[in-house]
């Protein structure tokens, strides 16, 4: 039986494909650059290459906003490798010269340039391309390509608008999709997109085969959620619940929570269909990868879901969860009027007047709010929203004074419970800071706390059942090794399920600390579980260099390593110490961002360490997702200092737990 490399301890490197610089890359890294990159990695003893997501995202640089879970990103195609491109060398060179000098690549401009030339090449050769027997065979054995090609054509003719804004074909049946594919007037456009994907598959498959021959593991990244504006959500609406938007609850970094805009899954419908969509997705990935990262694995247990009527995620709730019933709240001693007090936002008269006056408004501005937006409760100085006000978005578009609008937006989330279905409630994430909560007696608070805790326990049982079922389905659907990204507020059931299913978890060193102990000491590397991936940085964090110089608790980390001194200013010396200790973790895999590997050599330091990040979460700009390595791969290969430092790191053995006894 062939050796399974994914069962061995490996040191890996993480990179976006676009970050690579091959000798003939045009604008950004390309799939075929992975061949030379794998040779570079093999020469340094690296056993695993992990890629960020590679699906088509159109003109959006974030790989997590894919237009499909299946098609590859055309930006990664090597134009010069196309058999039809022999006469286009000069134009390919122009793309290279226009973009390759930049420190980071211009995603949208490169995507436009490549697709424009691809269209030109296709148009000039379409008669022969459409007769290619290999292309026709590939289309017939690739179940998703027809839907994708039709979707891409319709998106282009609709000015790239979301399918929800199209004038026609916003909703289509499988028969209608097939009819659209067979439309003779659209055949050329459909064949264009199929031809592009066929060549991407050929090139990526060639790179993956080269990596396998070098005895390296290639790991992919499967984002759990799908972009709302995607071929999948458009074509298979029954698999998704578009009423809700997925995200994350409030925390110290995101006080309003995170609202990602992605629909949540309709797992019931998917299960009835045998999880066909997910199984097909894994089958498509398995053509290239022998391991894959499960992005946001907590979402397979439960997902934080917010109503599409809200902009923030403050009033989100975990789905699935055990509902708090009206009868439960009444059993705690609250009658109907008090349940209304707990679950509906109440606005004191004075709050509106104060907000309007504080922002330069007058009495008429305040009266307008009371007359048009609010309903008074009897003769009290308290008001409720009118029934037609059903969320933050409805408040944001109200023709009222800005001061009042800010007041009402704050009031909207000010409650202990929200009634998401008749007689079914969930506790608001920050219910303890609500006006209603502060009005309760200590005894009343205690009764409600016990109720909320009881429902949380019941919910955790649901999460464990759900996570075990869904992750078991993923495991049995593929031979790839799943590696879970299990960051965030992790329920107790998650590590149990991952361990039972032998799915690797993630340990980001800077966050792997004993948070409940005084001083929050780091977890020793020998205590990392074997079923884990250890890493000092991820694509959404600062690099190790930036972390060390600007964010790290240097004293605590130095104490963890037992080193007498680690330079406070990052250098190859500091990099060797920090990365070598990381490599001693008992984890199955220890992976490093490509930037962090390059910092083992003095040649590859950018002037500003922040410029070496891949992504800054919560920001949208041309910087994110456009990182490129500072030199072509062949130049990196010549760096003997880098190679020697990496070989020393590879030689580091996992730490073993010290034996008890005399020191």
C-alpha cells in the first residue's frame, strides 16, 4: 500500500497562487508557477504546500467571494502555455511588462487584461476550438460547467450586476438552464467560458501532478460559505437560506458583530438530496489536492445568522439552537407586558429629544419622529416602533433627523430577547447591557440567567449532533485529509467531534494561550495535539515580523521558548529562533506563511512590515489579497542562507513533555 504522506509530520508553506513570481508570469502568479515553486520547496525539505482558495471570483480580489464553488480563477491561467497563443507572444509580454514591476499586483486590472486577451485568442480560433474533441469530452464529464458558463454570460450581459438585479432569468429550473446552454445564439460565449476552464483544469492538473511526483502534499482551501451572487446560489436556491446572512457575534474586535452577507445553508434540503452539491464540490477539489482546509468549521456545528433586514450582526442568533419559549419566560415570573418589555425596544421620550438637540435639530425634527415612526405606550413616556419598522435597514432610510436616526438604531438592538418566530425567542448576545436587563431585580436576573444557560446546554447537544453528521459526510465523501479552521468562541463539543473523526484542528501560536490563567501563559509546544496544524500566522493576521515588532507579548513568548534573549527588532536571527521553536510543536503539520519563511534571509525584508500582509479583515481596498513575493522563484532558489536556515528549521524535532522528577 502506498505511503500516505498526510499521516506523516510535515513542515509546510502557505501561499496565495497570485503571490508567486515565475520566470514568465504575466501580472500575477499562475498555476503552472507551482511547478517551479514546488521544486524550490522540495529543495528546502518542505513537505506541504497550502494554497488559499483558487475559485473564480470575477473582478473581486477576495478568494472568499467566489462566483462558484467549482470553476477556477482565470487570473491564474498561463497565457503563453495555450496552444492557440503562439501568435500572441508580444501581447502577453505587454501584460507582463505592464504589471510585473509592481510590489503588489492590481487584481482587477490584471483580470481585465487577461480575460480581454483570452477573448481575442478565442475569437480568432473559435472554429478550431469548438471542434476540439478533448474540450467536448471535458464538458460532458464536468457537471457544473454548463451552469457556470450560462451564469457568467448572463452576468456579463447584465453589466456584472448581481443575479438578483437581472431583468430576466433571476429564477431558472434545470430544464431552463439546459435550454439556455443550448441557445445557438449564445453558443460562442458558452464555449469561451468552457474553453477557459478547460485550460485552467489542464494547467492546474499538470502542476498538481508535478507536486505529487516531488512527494509533496498539496492542500487546498474550501470556504464553508458561498457568495450570495454566485452560480450556485442562483442555480440551486433550494440548498441555501437567503433569508439570513451568516457572520459572527460581537467581540472585542467587532462590537457590532460580523455580517458577511453570505446566505446560510438549508441543510435539511441538502440532506434530502444526499448532499450532492457538497460531494460534488469535494470531488472537484480532489482532482488537485490531497488535503484541504475547512474554513470556519464552527459553521458546520452552528452558524451565527442575522436577518437580511439588519445591517449589523447584533441581533443575530445561532442556528440551530434550542428556542426559549414564551412559556419558559412566564415560568420565570414574567407576564405578557413584561415579556414585551424584555423583547421589544422601548424608546424613552427624552432620548429622542436629547439626540435631536445634540445634533443641531429643532423641536419640529423631534415631533416628526414621534408622529411618523413611533407608537406611544398608553400615557407613559415610552414608545415602540411602528410595525412597518422591521430592521436597521428600514431605520436607515427613514426621512428623519440624523440625530434621531442614530438614537433609533441604538434602540433597535436594546433588548434582552428577540422573538424570531411566534412564541420562540433567543437571548440577544449583549443582553446584559440592555435597558430592560438593568431594570430587573437580582433574583429576576438569576432566574433568566439559569434559563439562558439551560437553553445553551440544550443547544450544544444539537450542535454536536449537527457537526458530527455534516463532518462525517465530508470525511466519507473524499480521501483528502480535512484540516479544520476552528478559531473563535469554540463550543466544547467541537474538539470532541474533530478528535473522534480524526480531523486536524488549528493552533495559531499567538492565540494558543491559557486564557483562564493569570498572565495567560502560552500553551507549551509539547502540549499541542498531534491532530492539529500549528502556525504562527494566518492570511488574516499580521506576519510574524509585524506581530513581533508591534503586537507580541515578547517577554511571555521568550519565556515559552526558554531562550535567554530574542532580539526585539525582527531579523533573520529572531526569525530562526521563533520559527524553529514553532517547528518543534507536537502538531501533525507546522505551516508557515511564505512571507515568514522569506524572513529567514536578510534579502527579502520590505521596508514596511505591514506591506507584507495578505489581508486586513474588515477593510475593502486594492491592497488586500494582492501580495506578491519580492523576487522570481529562481532568485529565491539561489539564496543559500534561506535554504540553510530552512533546513535547520526542518530538522527541529517535536518537543516532548518534560518528565516529572528531579531537575
